[in-house]
C-alpha cells in the first residue's frame, strides 16, 4: 500500500475496507465530502443470529476507523475523529477529517503498511513462543486506544477458557439458525467479494496443537456503542502491532458471541469491563487474504453544486 503522493482520502478508504469483520460481512459504508469521511454502519450486513445487537459489527467499523486514521497519518495528514456525531442518525458512527500536514513517523508508516498484510490465521501455530517484548507491545497497543488486553496466563486459565470455547462451539453447532447464517456467508464459488472461503469457514481453533499458545482477551470498560467503537480501534491496533512483529493472530469469537458465556470469560480473566474479543497469537504460515468489496462500491461522494 503506497501513501506518498496519493490522494489521502482515497488511501484512507482503501485501508478502511481491509478491516476484519465477523464472517467477513464488511458491515460498513462511507460518505465523502471533500476532506471529510463519514463512517456508517450498514444494518443489512449485521449478522442477525451471531450478532443480533450489532456489537461485533461496531467493533469491525471501529477497526475500519482506525485504518482510516493510520492511513491519513502515513499520507501526511492529521486525522481528527468525532465518534457518534449525530444522535438522530444512529448508524452514523464517525466522521473523520483529513486536516493539516504532519510528518509521519517510521512507526506510523509501518502500522499503516501492516493493514495490507494483516491476516487471520486459523491454522496451527509452531512451538515458537511469543516473546515478552511482543506481549508487552500488544498490551500497550490496547491501552493506547482505551481498552484492556488481558493475557490468559495463570495456571489453569487456558484450560478453563478451552472449556468455555468448546461449550460455545457446541451451542452454535446445534443452533440451526446459526448454521444457516454461516452457510449464507460462506463463499464457496470464489466469485464473492465478501464472506469466508469454504476452505476455512468451518475451521475451529487449533490451539490444542500449539505447544505454548498465547491467548488474550480484549475488554472495554463499558459496553455502550461508543465503547464498542473504541474497542474496535483497540482491537485493530493490537492486530496491526502483532503484524509488524511478525506474529499471526486468529479470532476465538465463540465465547463472547454466546451471551451466557461472555460473563464467564470476564470472570475468568478478572479484567475490568466487558470482554469484546478473544485473540490467539503465535507464529505460523498465514493463508491468502479474504476478498473485500472495493472502496468505490461502499462509498458515496457528496456532489457540491
């Protein structure tokens, strides 16, 4: 992804659509007016069964907002963000302005470039342990966006989380509506620009095959729409920080998608607030990127006349 000499807003939109989302549903749309980008939730792309209140969709849009911020800085512009700018338009999640010139730091550029290389890796990881300095960097990345990343590291914690994960998987496997929705978002013919490829759609967690898995829970201090947008930005900053360190990441979404188990995850990690996502880190061989709808398909430009 190139930044120098490019239209900053166009670069930001191309970055935004690379954000992760549940089932690769891409629940966002954008409106551009000059140097202003409006980020909107697309209610037609909320997973009605897996994500009935739109929490995960807002996390995904938060990740897209962070991508916009990072891309603008790498392109030499100062991003100014206003979250939930209009109470009368609840789907209007953010407005981001490309303001005055700024000289990007090497880390600004590295994080923005990582957007194009970030992948969700559902395969087994190697026995190589994630070093302490990377763990600390991941925790700092979450803190930088006002969230909390708790490493699942105490004796027995990982086993307990594994029990919750298997229980959540069983619940979703036996839920016919959930399975039907999953099939709807499985891209089997390779022609779709959304959905999850059939080769990985049914893949479960591989940590039983990891000798030293690193699992962490990202939590927000409240569970409002605003908190979820901020948590989505924190999630994406953690994912990109891992990418810059050469660390693979996968989502273990099941325990926080089942309401009865989400509170159990919070008690397990003794973290303040509300668990938003469970992440697994390690070293492995990432697969190809899932497809994305082009920015122009999900963007409307305001014509001034």
